[in-house]
C-alpha cells in the first residue's frame, strides 16, 4: 500500500508524533496522570475530537470523553478508546493509537454526514499504566463502578495525594461516582491497540482479533537455606537458597513452555548475604503468571506450589509461597469477535485470533457491557513500552479501515 492510497495512516502517525512531544522528561516520552502534560495532551486530543464532529468533556477523574450522537436521541452507546498516559521512557503508540484511530473513524462519518443507530463515545483515559500513584486502570475502573475511594489517599513520589492532585488538575474527587457508566446505555466497549508482542509480526499479519485479556497471579517466594563458607562446605552438604530458587525458576519456565496460552516470569530476585564468598542463605523472588483462561492459570498456580515445595524439600531449604495479587481474565465477547473477524475479512485479509497477555482498559468493562479488542501489528520485533516501539503507516491505515467497517456494521 502506498502512502497516497492511505486514507488515515499518515494523519494518525503525524498526530502520534505531536503527542510524543508532550513529555515530562524530553527527549524520553513520559506522561503521567494528573500532570501538566496530561492536561496538554488531553486538550490536544479534545480539539481533534471537536474537529471530528464530537462534543467533548473532561470528566471528574480527568478522562477526556468525546461523543458523536446517533441517528436518534438517547441511542445506545458504542464506546471505544484507550489511555493517554505512558510508562516511563515509552513508545508512541501504546494507548494513543486506540484514541487516534476511532477519532479518525468518527471524522470520516461526520464528513459524510452519517449517523448510526448508536452514539459513539471515544474515551482518552487519564491513567492506565499506574506510574504516578501505583494504581492502574483508574479511569476505566471508575467507569465500571470499581473505583476504590482509598486510592484517593495514594501518594506520588513527592508525597502528593491523588485527591489533592486531582483537585489541582481541575477534577473532582467528590464526584467519582458520576463517572460510573453501568446501566447508562453502553452496549459494547471496543479497543484497538498495538499487540505489544511479536505474534502478528512473526505471522506476517497486520491485524488480529483478541480472544481474551489474560488474568494474572503474582506470587512472592521466599527461600531460606543456610549460609556457609564458599570454600569449606562440600557441595553435598549445602543448603543453598539460590540454587534451590534457580531450580524453581527453571521449573516455572518448563511448565509454561509446555502449557499453551500460559506465560510465567520471574522479574525480581534478591540474594542475601550477597557476598562473593558466602553460600546464599535467603532468596526472595516474584512470579508473574498469566493466562487468558482462569482455570489454566489456577491449575498452574497449584502445580507450581507443589513442585516448588518438592524442590525445597529435596534441597533441604524452607519455602514460603505467598500469592499477593489476583486479576481475573476478561474474555472477549464471541459475537463482537466475529464482527471484527468479518471486518478484517472484508478487507481481504486473513483472520487470526490471539489472546492478550498485557492488561488494557477494556478489561475493566465486563461489569458494564461486552468487550472486544482489535490488535495491530507491532514492528521492530514486537517491542513495546520502549522508544523503539513502531507501527507502519500501512498498518495504522488498514486497522482504522477495519475499525470503521466494524463501527458502521455494529450489531449489539
């Protein structure tokens, strides 16, 4: 596809560049919740929404909501969007593409004077990443009625509470309940997002239909052995906590390699005493376990508990296996998946179904309405959450064509 054949891609990528320039620590891209950069980016997005024919408001939590009315008053709402905040040292398209692409779709409908049986709302969520206050999915959870008032007392690195930051931003911590969209006519939430992985890239495909957003279990493991002199304790007499923990890490890798749809990661490990000539006595590590099927993840969790305990017994060390975080999977609606598949096929493209191992705003919405996601190929080896995150003009364009086709043919 040539640049001249693209209806949407060029302007979407150009807008992504403009948003990438709104950052707290140039030349890196970092944009956290309730910062001046959040306001600047939101105002820019709000302007594009108005140009596209939408009415726009900032809600009480700093989400930007654009609305394109339906053909009749009080039409049901098809909601879409993603997040405008970023991780530290981020890429340009994570979250932002899911805002810019539907704005382009609405602009096309508006240009043609088309009104649909549904109203379309495009939401730029203020916080999904949780960088500033350590709480993720703030905006989308509030829309799903799952905002915890205790989060308002969470503080950032400078000691400022979310409550005070929200007031300073122009939001209203006393009006969080007004953001809740349960029972208010939203019939579906859809999200278009870069894959943040290499599956589509390796398959040579531009697009994929998401089957489920993975649930996650996180476990803290503490292994206690016995310190000793590195030169005097025979290998057969050792109670080496690090050797035992290392075997557990490899057991996790082995288990997840043979179980389809299951991924596991040890992202943090501490070793004490931490001296070059002392046998490790205390090791603490974390496990992040994910699957799009909760039953698969729960079974794996129990299998790992048993296997880790067996390793500890054989190596004569103690083990504390402590789950500390649980997030249920969010299956995507079968009928909405099929509508995305139909839209992809109508573009003459093969249809690939795949799960999402990363979390997204869409996963908050099953309490409100059915959900679906469209994945777009992530270039450069599938790297994301990094400045080298890439998307081609052609992929941005075809993804937006598919999203527009989905919207125009949407059936609740």
